[in-house]
C-alpha cells in the first residue's frame, strides 16, 4: 500500500453544517418544552427532530481536524488506513476516524562518537550529522515502529560500515579514499543512508562526518607517524628544489664562462651547495685564501 490523499472537506463549511444541526436540536428541545407546558405529552415530531439533530451534530463534530504547516495527518478508520492529509488548514475528514500527526519538517541529529576499526585495523572515533525529512507519511507511520529511532539506528550502522571500508589516512596513496576526504565520504554516506531509510519514507538530505580522530590509546603513536611523514615529505621537496638550483648554477656558470671546473671540482661544488641548501642549520662559511686546488 502506498500513501494516498484522504477524503476531506473544508472545515469551515462543515462547521456551518454543525451549527445548523445544533440549531435544529435547540428547536427540538423547544418543541418538547411547549408540548410539556400545554400538557399534551411529548411531541413525536420534537423527539425525532431532537434525536436526529443531536446524532448528526455528534457525527459532524468527530470529523474536524487541524493540520499545521509542514505536518501530515494519517487517517485511520477502525484500524484501516484511508489516506493522509498534508495540506495545512482546517479540514473535515471521515467521522469517527483516528488521526496521527507526522511532522514533515527538516530534522537533524548527530550520532554518538563511535569507536570503530578502520580499513587498516586502527581504532578511530567517528561521528556524523544527518539531515532528513519525512516524504511518505504512510511508510513513516506503518512501515516501521518508530521512524526517528529507525533513522538513528541506521545512521550509526552506516557510519560504522563507512569507517570499516576506508582508512583514516591514505598516506599519499591516490588510489584509496580516506575518511579525511570530506566531500567524497559525505557523498558515500548520504547515498548509503538514502538506500537504508527509503523503507521508512525518509529522504536523507545530507550526511557529513563531524568528528574523526584516532582512539586515545594509539593517538600519540599515530601523531609521531604523521609527523615523520610530514618531515619526509618536506625533505623530499627540499632535495628536489636544491638539485634544481645546483643544476641551474652549473648551467649559468658554464654559459657565461665565468670559471671552468673539472669533474672533481664540480662534484665538490655540488656537495657544498647541497649541504648548504639541504641542511637544517645555517652553514658556517670557510674562506679559501689559497688557490682553487689548495
């Protein structure tokens, strides 16, 4: 069964009908009162008018319902689903039916910080925020026991699954998607949650990681590893730049003919320049007061 529109009538129109039946009931009471005052006994017409008017008024009265903006009313008639009313306003629906309110507003919640082993086996703490709304009031009301609890449970399951298939850090491996790749991971999480919550008539608008960190027991070790990786990357960049600068210096010296160096002196010059450019401390110059070869 799918969501469908329930039978409804303008509430103010039926309010006028209710007032008419109320007036008829008052007229019936007046007729009975006049018959009693005249000692003619109860008037059959008055009794019938009063009974019909009161029954009709009660029937009309049980059908009124108010629907607030961004809200739906799921209408049941003795346990049977007969439709939903999602238009805001004052309505009259099938009398003696039960109405359950379902909010259609956009909601969001943040999962708890979950401790999960990521793809490389390292324990991490992860949490996400999920933004969603109800788009099918029938499924939200009858497909699951509690759609809010259902969304929370499925969100935690999706976050755990996401953490197990991706590493915390790709470590310069461009072929792997890490949990730190925010936009890619958010798209994967949103897609998976949409598939999981479609059964409950829920549309997941967005899901994003809000907390990501190594577990406390390995955080210090992983920090040292990250620092070492950064140092290696920085040294690699420095060496690449230094080699380029040395090559440029040798080319300029040869092109301008300032000095002619044999292979041994070129090697010595390259060694000295690399020490100066790649060293982590300022070099102490040594002034040669002799010749180039002594």
